[in-house]
C-alpha cells in the first residue's frame, strides 16, 4: 500500500483524498427544508471508508457543510481540493444514497451565514493528507469544525487522540512506519456529529446510527 493510503487509514478522518467517482443512487426519501450550516454526513464509497468506520464505530465516514442559496442547496466539503457541490451529488456518492443531516441548536440564519462564509473562503484549499491542525490544508471534519469555531465561536464535537480509536495491528504498524504519534489529536466525523448541541433533522440511517 502507498504511504498516502496508510496515512488516511491511520488518521481515519476523511472520506477521500480525491473526489470518488459518482455512482448513481436513488434518494431514499424526500429531504426536509435545510438551512445553511446544517452538517451532512454519509458513508463514503471510498476503499478506506470501512477502515474509518471500524476505527470510530460509526457509519459516518465523510461530512460536509450545507449552503442554501437561491440557486439551490450545496455542500462545501474538503476533498482534493475543498470544493462546493450540489447536495444531490453529495448524497448520491454515499452508500445507498443514505444521508444524515444535523443542525446546531445555536445556529440562526445570521450565525449560519458566518459559518458558511468561513468555509467558502477555503474553497480551493488542498486536502490535508497528513491531517495537521493548521489552516493551509484541510480534511473533511476539520473544515466543518473550524467553520463553526472560527466563523461563529461555536465548538462542535470533541478532539480525540489516535490511541483512543479502535486501531488494529495493521493500522498501528502503519502509524509507526509513518512516524505519526498515537497521541496526535484529531477530530473525526463520528466525534463531530455526536455533539450534544446537534439534533438529527433527517436520516436514512438506522435510528441509533447517530449515537454510535
């Protein structure tokens, strides 16, 4: 396996280093009215998605940030590079077309605008394949976390250390080879959406999926 693949497996943070090939999937149900700064999550179709889910115990392996405009609903996501795509395209890329939507209790339209503005200012930024906590490169859950924190002063989710995740022998070996400390702090998609200030406004997943 290449070093980039091992790093992505180890840090278990983002769904993809490059946008995956879109696979048509019929939506499972009509979406409710969404709001800017809603968080959307799905199960990526990438080959590393299973590793992310195994390490975090969650069905969610990729997240993005909703922007509602007069021209439609879009998702800002950190892939390679950070980009803005129609919500329908984001949804179709998830396994089975399943999607979960989370909303922060403290976000009103004005706050949502600030959160989205921070994320949009990072469009075109490269994907962070080393998962460092800086603003020059971003991975998916880092983009969403920082959009809330830097854009609106809200903390969403909690940081974890690599050693607290479900690392198996394969991941631990790659971690050592890459010289990445098991005490590296990170924010995973699972930890992000588990925040108590978020409520599920829509989900095609099992009822208890957001609690995993």
